[in-house]
C-alpha cells in the first residue's frame, strides 16, 4: 500500500506520525500539515508501533448496507497519546495489545496482537 505521507513515517516499517509541540512536548494526532501556520512550532515524531485498547464498541451497520459489524475504539500509545480508530483482529478487548496498520480506505487502523 502507498502510505499517505501525512500520517506515516518513511521508515522501512512505517509508523504513525504525530506533531510534538516544541515548547511543551504535547503530542497531537494527526500531525499538523506542513503548510499549517502552526507547523513551525511543531516537530513530526513517529509514535510507538504498539499500544493497548483503552475502550471500544462494536458498530452494527444497517443490514441493507451489506457491511459486517466492526469495532471502533481508543488505543493508548506510549507518549502518551490516545488515538481513535477502527480495530480489527481476534480477541478485541479492553487492555488487549494491538499495532497500527495501514488501511487503504481509512489511512490507518489497529490490529490486535496474539497474546
């Protein structure tokens, strides 16, 4: 997949990027665009590759849509930063380990890791 440059690092194993305020160290996801007036006060930093599910819910789309149920939730990454996104995989549960993965439709998602 071609990773959108706005949120993925160029490393061989791409990681999500955040903006870190140069003065306070506060992290923000998604990162500010490089043409933002606030970009000069920020630096782009890669986030931790893995995290833990803080909270989630299962969404059941209208049956007429043909879409299967899916999980949405918050994932805590080291930094600290909490990111909202789609969660895939087996054993989706609060405090389960997961990793950020590229998604062709959404840009990113999280996938649970085996215990």
